[in-house]
C-alpha cells in the first residue's frame, strides 16, 4: 500500500504532470506512471493518444491492453530499460522506478509505431478484429488514429530513452521526500 501511495503522490504532482506533458510535446508519445501490477489510473483520460483512447473504448480491448501492459511489466526484472510490443504491435518503453531497493513502479511510454513491421502488425491486428466481429467504423477509427502515431528511431529514440531514465532517477530521488510528506 505504501508504494501505491508514493506513486499516487508523484502522479498528482505538478512536476510529474509537467514531465508527462513535456514528453508528449517532445515525442508525441503518452507517458504513464504504472505500479508494478496495474496501469496508471490516468491511462484512460483525455491525455491518452487518440489511438489508445479509441482502442480502450471497448471493454474487451481495454482488458487486452491492460493484460499486455502487465506482461510488459513482468518482463522488466533486472533491466534498466525494456522495449515491448503491445496488442497491436506498437512498441512501448518501460523504465523501472525503485524505492528502498524494490521496484515499485514503471515509467511506461508508448505506443510507438514501427515504420515497417508496425504497419504489418497493425494490418494483422485489424484483420483479427474484423474476424472477431468488430464493425467497420471502429476499425476505420483505429486505422485513422494509428496513422497519426509517432515513429521514433535512431538518435530521437536514444534521446527519448536517456530523458526517460533521467526522469526515473529524479522520481527515485524524490521518493524519500514524498514518503516524509505522507507521514506528516
């Protein structure tokens, strides 16, 4: 419970909101602060990308996204940065947040479109959704918003990862102060 309270305080801080908004302006990507076993509770708000907001309108797809994100979090163990693919093939980056020698959460950003394989993965995902009975309007809305997703590679991707790891270090450094605030 203590970890959840710490993450909640950080999520609600002006500093984190500035960090999230700055990252979005820099990269076009969403940035979330997940706990070890749940998505950031703000992940379905108006700050999400159009694609993600469209995707999670459907309860089944929302659950698939949440399960995919949990699988990503489970795969981070012992790594400083983890790349992982979501349900429609978008790339996500996860950076662990530590406090008192334990991982208590993750900065998770995504979804990033892979220029070549990402389009093919999205086409396969769309075909699967069509077979599952999703209507053409939903598929078209996903396709339109998919085409707007950012595509980072090379130097831009390297800079984004460096920036994220610096922010994770800042969050970790602030945890003792946040903890003291909660105790008072």
